[in-house]
């Protein structure tokens, strides 16, 4: 971005600039602008979205410089997090509805999805069982190792649940000839949704055509702790209901525990383990009522 930024400084003549990760905010006498590293040519993305009557994205002011896009700075209207999350869900439903279609797939499509998820489950199971064998031999365990040993059964049970559900999911889809897909943002979080004169999704660099399930998986994994996701999920389903195997795939993917990589910091290790366990308990609380309904039927 450095050379392009020097050119942009000459053009926009900012009196102040701020760097936030891959984003640079230029404050100028003629307005404020955002310079972002160009990871993907967004013109085609925006043209497609416009063709589907979806306009919740910031305009590109300049993409002629190597490696960067220039956008207008969007001054966000502050609102409670829960309210903003509900508005985000309404907007992502609109994106999914306006771009959805059914794609013809081969017999291998669902098999590949199954094998990819199964491979991840096997890897995580072997990883955590390996840690158990390693730490079991310790005479004096560190706090984080003891914390893991006491709670390993919760992690392994989540993996067993995911594997069982994955097998059932595959039995539902193995003979399917079509798959519902749509244009997904694929980087969904509250930070990537702004409310101003209208609603905006930003950070479209990872967007693609795929299952709508993936957008909600990403959103849940990032925002699960601070939001009532059950209510948000019900809002989404009331507007854009999923079929049985889409819902099951969502529950499988969010039930997978994260991999904890231990460091030299005991505080950080315990903190990450606590987050992992909180995530698993929160997820179990979310999905339990749906399985209770199935068992009652």
C-alpha cells in the first residue's frame, strides 16, 4: 500500500490519517476516505449485487491504484448491539433471498463436504486425545493442563455429537441432485455491518457463491458470546427458512470446538480454554431445543 498511499496523499492531501489493520482513514478538508488493501476486484461483485437489486455496500471512489480501493468514510449511527444484530440479520436475509438459486451438483459434491468435515473432526479428536496422553504423564500439572484434563470429556462429546450428526446429514443429502446456493458475504460480523444513511456491508473480499449456512456459521462463531442468537436465528428462519439438512449442517459446524494451541502464558492458556468451553456450552444451549422438538415428534 505504501507507494499507492503516497500517490493518494498527493491527491487527497489529508491533514490526518489513521491506520487500522489493513485500513487507512484519510481525513481531508473535502471529506473523509477509507483506503483498503485490494484483495479482490470488487467491481464485478458490486455489479452482480446491483443486478439482483441489492445495494447495501459502499461505493468505490477509486480503484485505479495498485493494491488499494478507496471508499467514502461512513459515519455510523450508534445503536444497541442487539438491535444492530437484528438489523444485520434482516439485511443478510435480503442478500440471500435476492441471490438464491438451485445448482445442479454431482454425486461427489456432498461426499466432498462430508469428507472435509469428517477429516476436521478426526484431526481435533486425535489432537485432544494426544494432549490427554501427554499431560496424564505429568506429576505436577500446570493450571491450564489440569483445566483441560478436567473438561476434556466436554470437548470430546461435542466431537462425537458432530460425527453422529454428520453421518445423519450425509444420509439425507447423498442422493440429492441439487444444492441451494446464494451469494454470501463470507466475512460476517457486527464490525462489517454499518448503519448510516442506509445499511452497509463492508469487507466483501471473501464473498462468493455458496451455501447460505456459511454466513450464519461465521456470524455465530464471532458474535455468540454477546448476543441472543436463538432469537436472531428464529428471525432468519421466519424470513428464509432452511430445509432439514441445511439446519443440521449449521448445527454440525457450530458444534465443532476450536483447536487450543498452548503457549508459555498460563493466563492466556486458561483464558482460551475458558472461551472454548463457554462456546461449547452456549452452542449446546442454542441447539438443544431443536433436537427436543425432533425427539417429541
